[in-house]
C-alpha cells in the first residue's frame, strides 16, 4: 500500500494540485491563475501573496522585503499543502 503524497494549493478558497518541484508561481501559472510578477528572482516583490497556512522554502532568499505571513511566489516552493490569498 503506497502513501498518497500529493499536495494541494488552495488559492482564494479553490483547491488545485501542487507540484512541490516547481515554484508557487509556476504552479499558479499551470492552473491559469493570474498574479502579478516581474522579476522571478525575489527582487521586486510584485508577486507577493498572503500565506494562510502551510510552509514554503525559498530557492534563494529574496531581496524584496517579505512581511510576516506573506510569500513571494516567484522564488518559493511549497514544502506542504499551502493556502494562499492573492492581493
């Protein structure tokens, strides 16, 4: 019996499959969810979303200021199921 390891991304109350090998932004794009972004490197902060639950890791720590309970979707990867709210 194999353990189900699929993860979910919940955006504004709607649940989607989550690929933890991709950034959160790449997951949003694969589901045709529109969010602002510019740099894809964590420099500008345009892709900021509220992290309501779950955990993310950064490929490299972003240069843009990240407020508590916010994430930059362009350079973060989910390490668990996550729930976010777009701004």
